[in-house]
C-alpha cells in the first residue's frame, strides 16, 4: 500500500474564490493532477500516467491549469487543462524540445493566458520558452526566449511580457547559472554569473517589478540564500547559515510577501520546511517537511 501524498504548487485569487493547483500521489503510486477551488478538489487526470499541475490562472469563467505528463520513458510532455479538458503538447513543435518540455507557470492578462516553461534537447541543453493562448484553445508552438536557459515564471504589465528564470552564464567546466528575467525576450541579469543563482517567481504591484529566487552562498557551499529584487535592487531573506530559497512573491501596498523554504541537516538527515516572509521577516513556517511554492494577496 502506497501512502497518499499531495503537493500544492500555486495559488491564485479570483474575486472571492481561491484556487490552488497541485498533484497527489494515489494509492497505487501514480501522481494525479488536480486543483482545489475553495477547498473542493477537482481531478484533472486519471490514474493511467503520472501528471503534474504546476500552475493555475482564472479569467472569467475559464480555469487554465498547466503542467506536464511524465511518459514511461521519463520524457516530460507539456500539458494544459482548460476547464478540465486536457491538451497534451507534441514534442518537436518547439525549439530544442525533442527530449521533453515543461510548463511551469501561467497567468491571465489581456484576455489571454501567458505561460512560461522550458524545453529540453537530446544534448542535455535547455531553452527558456513562453507561450500565449487565446480562446477557444488551440495548442501553439512556444516562443523562443534564450538557449542554455530555463524559464520558471511569467508576469504581464500592459502589453509587456516578463519571464523569470536562469541562464547559463559561464563556459565549461563550471557551468554557473545566473538569475535573469526577460522583458519581451530582452535579457536583464540579476546576478553576475560567478556562482549559481535563479529567478523563480515574478510579479508586479503597480509599476514595481518584483522577482524572487536565490543565489548560492559561495562556490562549493551547500547553502543558497533566498532573496528578491524590487526594480533590480536586491533584498536578502536568508543569511547563508541554512539553505533558503524564495519561490513566489506578491506585494500589496508597502508589504512584500515571499514564499519558499529552508533546508538544513538534522541528525544527518536533510530537512525542508516551508517559509513565508513578510517584509523580510518569517511570519509562518510548516512543521512538516515541504516548501511553500506560491503566494497570493487578496484585494
């Protein structure tokens, strides 16, 4: 008997309704994609394959969820669900996606749904991609952003599309990754690439751009330092004494909320606990192992 386990991955508020995407391991060990509306579970996939819901967005009466399906060959196929109807992407339609692709994030804006993700090629390289969909839904090939990069999150301001991720900034044998965001495919580095870093979450509050992620404490260290950038200015959330990663960010007025996790060794066992920061101070954490992957602020 396999113990059931669930993992929420993102959260969005639409009016008075709260939507959470995620997946759950069923009793036979398969991962089942689903979302919850105000706590009520809605199944997106059956038990025939492992499927994962990474992100959710809502516009009017349309509920859009993105994620991936893991084939028996361990290749990831990009998946979108529109009001529960599943659409599985065909590999080879994008840039360098012959070895899989993953939709990480979706947001609703301008009567469209914008997605960010990563395609994987057979030579172990990756490309950062983004998509935009109008309704009725039809699968479209991704828009290429950059080679040797991965895209994790997307935000829209007006007609401009911002994508957060990581870019391989150094040559072999080091392969250090820098935290980046792209505005309409124009790159903006947040770290210098001298050590590994990534931008994982991105959002707007008015005209202010917030990006969150991490940078490793030092080359050879096992600890990352969670941080965020407001209009490019960095604010550290961790001190490097334990591992911390920032994964989601939202702001309202003068308050900045960041979700993520810590990590450390206890009795020779690696521990992770979810964190929620408000204005740089941890205001909530999980007692069980896990991470807080997303955060949303109501109006």
